[in-house]
C-alpha cells in the first residue's frame, strides 16, 4: 500500500528521537512531535499553544528569542544551544537547528526547530573541562592548515591568555601569544613534521601577558584519513610553567651548590653511612688534609683521624645518625706533617625524608689552638712580669744614684728572666763591646764619660715575646733616668763637698729638687704615653679577640683572667703616674691635695691618719716649690710610717704664723735614736727631707727616742707666687 506524503511526514515526526517544533512568528508553538515528552517531560497538549521559550533557562531565554526573531527577519537558519527545565526540575541541555518555512510569496510563515537532548555530551564536555582545569591543560582540534578550529576547550584562556571565542573566530591571533622564536619553529620545523603525518611534542614559551613568560607542553597528533592524508590535527597544551620554574630553580640550586662546594675556602666533603667511606670532597679539603682527591676513593674517613680521637669522632658521627641533627667536633688529623687540629661540622644528608649520608665542613684551627695554648701558658708568666714592672717602676721613683739604678736593674733581671748571667759592662775602648758568647744579649742603657754602658745577658733559653717586651720596658725606664741620675749624682757629690766645707748654696739644692721633679714628671709622662697606652691597646686587642672568636669555656675564663690582670696593671701604672706627678696638685692647692693624698693612703695604710689645717691663715697662692716641697715631705713621712715606724696613729698639721708655713708630724711608732743620726743620706729618707727643707730656706727639728714615737717640725718662709714677696724669717 502506497502511503500519502502527509502520512510519511507524520510517521517520521512521530517516531524520530529528535523533537520537531513548529513555531509561528509570534513564538507560539503550533506543533510538536511526541518526542517532546522524552526531551522535556511535558505532553504535547501541555506544550502546544504556549510560549515556545517559556521552559527555557532564564539566562538563555532572551538569547534564543533574539535568534528566532533573526531567523524570521533574515530568512536564514541558525544553530542554537540552550538549556531548558525538565518537568521534573532538572536542567536539560538542547542542541537545535532553526529553519524558516516560507509561503508562496517568499515570506516566513513559521519556523521549524529540530532539537535533540545533548545533556550527556555536555556533561562529558564539562567533565573534560574540569579535568583540563585541574591539570591546567587545554584540548583543541583544527583542520590540517590551522585555518579553522573545530574544537577548543574553555581552559585555553587560562593557559594562552586568549578567549576561546576569539580563537575560534580568528585562529591566526593565537600565534601572537607565542614567543617569536618558538612560533618560528612551530611554523617551520613543526608544521613540516605534521604535514608528513608525524606527531610532535615540544615545549614552547607563551607570552601570557606583557612582561610575563609562561611555558607550555604541546602534544600534537595528525589524524589521517583512509588514504593516509592528514584530515585534521588534534592537540593538547599543558601549562608546565611551575614545573619549568622548579626545574630551573633546581638547576640553579645545583649550580650554586656546586660552586659553593668547589670554591668554599673551608674543606667540604661527603661520606657514606655504611663504613663512612668518602663520596667526594673539594680542593680546600685537599689543601687542609694533604690528601689528593683522586686518592680518596674507597677510603674511610676515620682513617684521616688520629687514633686517640677515633672514639670521639665516631660518637659524633653516630650521634648525627641517631638524632639527625648537625654536630660540631674538634680533633687531630693523622695525615700531613706535624700535628694539625681541625674543627669539623657534620651535617645529615636527607633524600626523600630518609638519611642518605653525611656532609662535613672542616676548618684548620691549628694556629688558633696554638695561640690559645700560648695565651693560657703565658697567663702566670704575664702576671709575674706585670707585677715586676709595677714594683720596678715604683722603686725607680726613690732611686737617686746610678749605682743603685744599675743594681736595681740587675736584681730585677735576675729575678725575672731566665738568664744564667747578668752584668753591667762599660766599653772604655769605644761603642763596640765584643760578645763573650754568640747567644749573649747586649742592650745599651746609657753612657759614662762618653763611653756606652750595656746590660749584658746570657740566656738559658730564647725569651718569650712578653719577656722581650718586659725587658724593653724595663730598659726604657732605666734609660730615661740614667743620664739625669749621673748629673744629679755629680751635683750631689759637689754638694756634699760644699756641705763639708759649709759652702752648700741653697739655690743648688733647689735646682736639684727642681731637676728631680722634672724627671719625675718626665717619667710619669713617658709611663702614661707609652707603657700605659700599649697596655690599653693590648687589652683592647685581647678583648676584641675574645669577642670575635668562639672559644671553649675554659679558654674564655683564662682570657677573662688575663684581661683582669691587664686592667690591674693599667690601674697600677696610673697610680704610679699620679704618685710621680700628681696631676691636679697645683690646681687644687696644697691643703686639698694633702687631703686627697691622705684619703688614698687610708685605703692601704695600717695606721690612722689625723690631719688639721688652717688654709684661711695661709697667703695664697703659694709658690710652686713650696707646694711640691711640702707634698713630697709628707709622701716620704707616710712612706716611713708604713715601712719603719710601726705606728698605729699619725698626726699632722699645717698652719701659718708670722709669715711662715708651719708643718708638724707625729706618730706613736717605735721611734729612733736621734743621737745616732748624723745626717746620713741613706737613713729613712730623712736626709732628703732635710735637704728639701734647707733648699726652701727653712728649718727642721726632730724629736724621737726608741719606743716613744717620732716627731718632726718644719718651718718655711712663705713666698707669694704672684708677688714674689717673702714673709719673715725663722723664729726660734
């Protein structure tokens, strides 16, 4: 039976899986095929006669309505994708082709839309997009000439920086986002391989945004037809920027590590955990240990260590393996000439979280250890030398003769230095004095009658550096005094002769004391500007050394004790300088200077000091000679009280009467036999006091007896420094 054409169309419409919808120009549904129920869940009766766009998703409704209007207006078909709500509530993705239906006059009567459910395909595409987004990749497909893209995933915009829609419309723009050098390769070498049907894998640089370069892994496969000709080209582009940066960073790190390893000034090496065999080492390690690098193969690290230190080093290595933390150790090397001490830092090497080996950083600390030992060994020696210098410099202040100076130097040298022989020798024949032995030390200390005088020493062993410095300082002290003491001694001899003949001029005594004060001031200045400054410099160097370097606790304590010894020596020299020449004596005046002297003496004296003064009755300012004279007299009396008198109380007073300065001293000590005192220049310093009083045109009275203390009364004519006037004479 032959079917009518209308029956044929009806059969097709009712049995096709696609949904056919007839929509008039007002967007009202005039016909819909039965498959509408499978597509939307609605019956034919529910959909016919309604707004064709009502079931659509609100976001797609206006777009589809505009497309319908465009078909009616332009009389051209369009392809659409949109979403509609199923009667059960879920979304259905639809793909439709809309074509106009014309009347006899060529006008659009209605439109026919053939729609099909593409939900599964869309879900698959969405899944693919999610996968591509997660792996930061994009999939595309194009014709063999790259003229038109058949497919491009939405993820392309994240990788190449160009929207999918723009790529689909203008494929050539894609090349603007590829580095020019790589684009030239793609258009040349890569295109040639693809034309031959060969797959290509290549890493390219992408200009994602201006100033930023990203890296992409391009995998391209040509699709061949049955005849073997390229029909289309499919590809995937993966963003490998982070991987590329990691690889570059890893390579840079490896290069930096290699540079640090090879060029490090410290020795660097690696050893295995099993047997501690060497893996590698740098040139500095070779220089420190003296072992050539090509001879380290199959050599155990412990073989480099001195036998006595094996257990300590092994414990350190075992501790690194157990605690997985770095460890520091000092040990001695068995290789090389002489003993070499090194500091080694062991660092664990991890590979994928597991201990894989041990790095070592070795430093040669032999010289530092030697210096530490010398510092420790010289501590007691240094203290002895400093105490000797303090004692020697103090004693020189009271030396008044060249012979005493020479003997004092010899006594100190014999007591301090390892000398088998020490002597003072004069060369009457000239400056050259032949040595008795090649090892003798000869140092010039002065001249007598234009002939050089030397200190000759025969040493049992070479002197230490600090001993050489001590000798240099001691000789420096002596040299400063030597010539002047000779002059003073000559003058004193002449003075004694004049005294014997009752011809002693007081101006001569005054001159001698002026010279003595000048030499005291010079010695004080030399001590302050040379020895004291040198000690301060050495103290600061030692303090800087201790602060800048890491020492063990015992060494730190020894260094601190040496610093304290230096500070004591500095303090003692300052005291000596003040005693030689009190810095503020003239500025403070006699009374205040004496009070300061007594305050200092009370800290060390074993006797009580009582002092009374009447400064208001004393015309000021006094002449410098009077201030210095009285001050030196008081110093000598205090020295006698401490050394000879055994007194428990000392009483002093200072006043003025009838134009004279009166000073009185009394103590309750052991006293002395005044009758036995005959003006000796050597007894208790009294001769010096007597001569000083005489030089100032004053008088002195002594009163003492064994067991009845000691008393002195001194009267000096007062001379104003400003007017130069003398007041009165000694009144019996």
